[in-house]
C-alpha cells in the first residue's frame, strides 16, 4: 500500500490526520535535522498501522515535506 504523506515537523504534539483524498498529514515533534523527523514518522506510522517499523519505507521525498510512503501490510 502506498500513501501520500505531508509532514509537519516541530509540532507541539504528534498526530496523524487522514485527508478526504486518502492522503495523510502527520504532525511530528522532531525537527527536520539529521533524519530525526523521518525516524519519528516511521515509528508513528508503524504504531498507527500495527506493523513493524521495517515494513515502512519512504519511497520518495526523503528530504521533503511531501513524501510517498510504502507500507507492507501483508505478513
């Protein structure tokens, strides 16, 4: 499964909002420095979709706020 994700780093609280088009807006506490926000994003999505962190991959947009995330849900 692929999801479009818009990341908002340096937020006061962590949360995931699903948009009407099926994309996600993810608010992260971490700053976008040294990959910390990406690590937090993967951890948060893994908890949300109940999969191991290794099942989530940033397919594109590694250093961008707009990302394409690939989530392997088949075990």
